[in-house]
C-alpha cells in the first residue's frame, strides 16, 4: 500500500459544543474520559455529554473538554496504519498539547494536568482583566498589523493573535482596543466578527497566566518527539524535548502562526494528507485556504476513525459529515451521511448515498419507495454546512427561492450535488444541481440565515 | 366538515411515518382546504438523539405535511388522481420558513388551488401555529403522474430520462411561465 505521509492536526478552544462526546460514548476509547477526570478532578463525562453551551464557554472547562475529545480520537486510532504514516503533528493553540501527546513528547496524563493548569491560569487572567478577540475576515497580516498598531498608538491595547490563513487574522486585546479595530475594519473591506471568548488570549494581557502554567511545566517531564511537532510560536518543527517548556509558556502571549505552520507541514515536511482530530472540521477550512491542493480528512466520530484506519471498506478521500449528534437539529434523513468531494472557493461537490433503511421509505410509498423531494432540499442545506462550516454550519433554512424536481430519487441512489453559494442580504444564497446515475434529479436555490437572524 | 385520519388514508398514498396529516377541518371542493397536523417527537427523525432536547421540527417535513394537505385538495377535484396515479411535489418557489416549529405544536395548513392543468396543479397558501405563521408558500406545483411511468423512468439506462421534468411543465407552458 502506498500511503501518503500524513500530519495530524488538532483544533483549539472554540470548537466545543454541547453534547460533543455523544458520537464516542459507546466506543472503547471512551475510557480515556474517566482517566482525564481522575487526573484533573473535573467531571469530564458530564462536560462532554450534558453540559450546555453556556457552561462550555468557561475557558478552563472548554479547554479540558476539547483536549479530551482529541485524546479519545487519538486513542481510537492507536496501532492503525494511519498512525504509522504520520510524519508530523501540529495543534492550534490548545490543540498543541494534544499534538505533543500524539508525538509522544507528553504522556496523556501529564498533558491533561498541564491543560487543566493552563485553563485555570488563563481563566484567572481573564478575571483579573477582561479582554476580547475578533476574527478579521478578508484581512491580510500587514493590514491587521497596521490597524492594531494604529489603535495602540492612541493608547489602547490590541495585537494580532492568530495568523490563521490568507484573509483570516484574529486580533486580541482590551475590549475597547478590539472594538476600535472592528470599527475601522469596514473601511478596509474587512468583516470583523467578535469571538465568544472571555479573554485576550495570545496577547501580552495573558502574561499573568504564565506563572501558573510555569509551575505545572516545571513539574512535567518532556520526552524527545517520535515525529516533529510544528510549534505555534515559531512555526518550526521541533523534535528535541528541551524546546517545549519555553514554547508552551510563550504560546500564551504570542500569536499562533497557523498559516506558516501548515506551509511548513506541507512544503518542508512533505505531508500530503492533513488529518484533523476533533469534534468537527475546524482547522481544515483554514488548511484549504493555505494549501488548496492538500488532501484533507476530518476524524469526528468512531465511524470515520474506522474508515481512516483501514478497518472499513474504503479509505476516505474526502470529508465526511459528522454522525448525527445531540447538538444538531433533527432531520428527515438521519442515516444518510454526506461527503465533501471537492471544494473550490465558493463552490463544492458533495455526495450522499441515500440509505435504503431510512424510516421515511416505509411510508413513501408502500410498494413504491421514492425519496420525498423535500429531503433533497434538506440534503442541499446540509451539503452547504459541510462545505463551508465556518460560515454556514450554524444557519437555518429560511427560504426555498426555487426548487424543481426533475426525476425520482430512489433508495440506494448516490446523489451528487454541485453547490455554489454567496452572501445575500445578511445571509447566504445557495444554488445546487442534483443528479443521480440516471441524470438530473433536481435544481434548488435556498436562502440560509444565521441563527441570530431568527425571529 | 371534518375528515379523520381514516378518510385521509383513502385520499393519500402516504403511510406512517410519512403520513403527516391528522385531520381535514375545512374543505371547499376544488377551491381550498384547511388541514391539521400535531407535530410529534415520536417521529423517527428524533429517534437517534439519545435523550437530547427534541430540537426544531425539520422544516422540510413541515413543507411535506403542507403538500399533503394540497394533495388532499386535489384528490377531491373531479380530475383528481386515480389509484394508478401518484401526486408528486414537482416544483416550488417563494417558500418561506418564518419561525421554527416544535414537536407538540398543532399546525394548521391552509391551501388554495390557483390553477388546475391537465396533469399539473398550482397551489399556494400558508401554515400557522396558534395564529403564528410558520410557513408561507407563494407557489407550489403538484404533478399527477402515472405510477407506471415512474417505474419505467427508474429502470432506464443513464441519459435516457435526461431532464424530463416530473411536472411536465415545459409542455404545459403556462406553468413554466408562472415559475419563471
């Protein structure tokens, strides 16, 4: 088998959502959850299964939750061929700790204790001084640097905190400083989105958290890496165990150089396939912007883990929709999962195999099983959320501007959807052409609006 | 007039869990219909959610329920479908989901017949829950098609069926005009 060199990627805080442990609760690797609870003194099972979104916004709880999901996912892949082909790792912010576990620099136990200490220290820092962060969509680094510098000269505190991808920079600082940058953004054709975090992470305002973390770092043993880990702070691959105490300390106040990190993985370390381990595809949309030709895969549930490790029927070459989980709205086709085939700018190809065991076929119709046309509309909405998770995952179906159903879709059919989307009147307009092996099945145009615009 | 579920069984080919209509509360033959549906978390869409909050009713199924009310209206027309025919949702435009609906709520669908062509009907209307509008449909096209033709289409080799609209609206011309 000629498998490409793979890199494991781990998302950071912000990816958490209520019920994100659901897909894993019956898998053998779920036992990690009990272990993390023991090591950290937090009821992590409660956090992963029952805590609401409000609870999960708390810095320390969010971090231990996201970290634990990464460990569970990693555990599920232990001993598989995918892990054998891993040649490097990296994690976004908090995700760096899971990357260090994947590379054997830290034991899961030591990493969990560090993550708990880091979360507590960061939370205390935010209680001492409130802060804010905002994503600048459409901003390149030089413009973001110029905007923050301009605000700083007027005496306010704000810095570049994440350089995520082309056209996506995050700033961090005092609430007033971040708002000042956000106010200037539209003049530069930049959209500023405030992030739901409690503090000015990755900025000098986090320096008070460094002492708390330092204590825990001093009590930790670091080992030499099995494969290089590319660090957030300097975007360089590290194998030596000596570098990490200072890199992790600096990471609290320094920008995350994610754009450069991904370039080093792809160009310097030769990673052809980038695999994200987390509750949803979170850093992969950034990777797509940085390295559009890379092969990308998200492991969000045990099914994806099984397929990725070669135990399933085929190795995935695409991003699969997460299994239905507690946090997602109910749908007419709960069994048929969508797969993102290709994505290019504001268009994508998504396919779905209509599961023959979908409950609705029992009554639509007896003796003549035909997929209801309305379910194709649902597929288009789900396809949009899969193709553009950053902007479209939280949206609701607001208007069917137009829909035409051209030929019947039957159980077992593979439906291929060609999607295109653009912003429209505060929401998104998404057009799609759907086909089966027999030809065109439907044409659909939808308006999707974000949850806040619901009345 | 009131029609219970047994009579709806006779008007629609749909069966549980896709029979999404409980009762016809008003029917003016060939003109308009009002029909009700009690949304329920016992429907299979909620089955795999393992005790999580029920969540909003899938909007597309609310539309399906509305279309079934429309089909009941057509079934009572003189040219309504026979057992050898199926009524299929062929096209729609301007369908707005105003506010989410939830399991437990009682939806009232109101459908008017705009135009009846040979094998195609144009309908419009809305759906309300306790006076709150949850759905409005500027235009929906329901096609009346022989079951036989559908099965034939299903088994033809790729490319043969091409883009033959279910509603045969291209041939109808007038329907195409309304659709734009």
